[in-house]
C-alpha cells in the first residue's frame, strides 16, 4: 500500500492500521483489522469513532468524518457479539413498541368512530355558560368530551389506587371495551 493512509486504533488493536484512503469503506477497515488481529470473522469486530458506532459496512470512512486525526476504538469477540445482541434486543423492543403503538392507534380510531351508542350513552351531562344558559354540543364534541372524561376518571382511579405507572394504552383499552384488560 504505497499511497496508503494511517488510521489510529486503540482497544483490541493498538497503533495504526494502513488502508488505501479515507474513501475506503468501513468493511475494508474491519476486514484489515480482523486480518491483523487474526480473526476469521470480521463481523465480530466492533468499531467506534467519535462516539459513533461504525456499523454500516457500505459507508466510507470519510462519511463518518474519519481523518488522520481520528482514533477508532476496536473491540472483538464476545464484547462485540454482546454489543450486537444488545442492539438486536433494542431493535426487538422497538418493533414491540411499534406494534403496541399500532394497537393503540386502532383503539383510538375505534373510539373516535363510535356513533353515540355504548360508552357515550352511559353518562349524560350538560354544560352551561356562566350565565346559566345550556350549551349546545355537536355529537362529535359530546363524544370527545365523554371519552376525555372517561380517560380522566380511569387515570384518577389509578392514582388513588397508587397505580400511577399503568400505561395510558391500558386505560384507553378499558374505556374502549368498557372492561379491564385482565
């Protein structure tokens, strides 16, 4: 590598690693580091530069702003595998959260589409202005107010029971279905 550049490394490999240029990909650097360490599987190498994980093997080093003044931290083996497992767990949690939000959206859509039967017929109320004249509400405004009051009541009951950590989605489920989720 006559026209190569040096990338400073620390951690599992200390010193410099010579690569073709800063236009080289993360995969090229990972492969060269694995070769120097004597590892057969470059995917077990984790690299961090300036607080950023170099995960996308298709990106160029310059895309991560790696230059002659940069230092890349290298981890290998079980530590890298544990980091990958942690990342996979976060991705799984994100997928679960996304599915949960989809169910919540469906419940909210169901609440919004009610036609006045069921939940909103349980409680009758009227609103008056400061002069005592009754206010006229559209059906959609009435439904929205009743649903808001029902959610408020569920939240108040949770707080009184010392159960303030119950997710709002369970309270919405209770209001929509008019029963406890258990």
